[in-house]
């Protein structure tokens, strides 16, 4: 049996009390992280914000905007110390299950061209490249493209 299949994540709705913790995970994991205000705005806009807990520790989260029959994955982050353990896959599966329960037909997202780990995660879970946004993300030396990806459910 794959040891990753033994992981059981507890899923909870995030709220304003979680913002500091989510922002700290975000800052540690990303070159150009979301600011705390981005999480606050997502919660105030009633976006879907779920946090995932393993052994009483928040190990990741996602932020998604659901409109009609579409879901835009705005952010999926796994705590740096917990990466490469299958947690990202489990979180993505939870998003897919939520979307299917809500009769969502399509999930889409954008990812940095240089984020090979995330691209691999999305491809392994059925996402396909649908386009490119040129010079979308900041880098140390300038800008890089965003790869647009989508999944039909």
C-alpha cells in the first residue's frame, strides 16, 4: 500500500481567525505570496476557503471562486515542511469532490511556468494546459508566464 494513502486530512472552513496562520504558510511557501488582505478579501467575497489539518496542524489550504458551473482555483498551498507527501493531491481531490457535489462542470487555474511541481500535480489529476498568459508573474529578474490549466468534470 502506498504510505500516502494512509494520510487522513481533516477539512474545515477557514474564517477570519485563520488569516494569520494561512498567511504565514503562504509566505513560507511562495516567492511572491498572497498578503493577509488577499485572504481577508477572499473570505469577505464568500469565496470557498478550506484549511486542511493533519495531527492538529494546518498543513495546507485552498481558495476557490465558484460562479455558476465553474470553479477557479485561486490558491492551493501546502506547508513547506509537508510538501512531497501527497497532501497537495489530497487537497486537490477534496476540491474536485466539492465541485462534483455542487454540479460544477469545469475547474480552471493558472500556475507559474517555473512551478514544475504544481504543474505535475495538476497534470496527474487530469488538468490540461489551455493557454498562456505572457509575463504574468513577478520574478527576481523580471516576469514569467502563467500556464492556464483546466479540468472538465
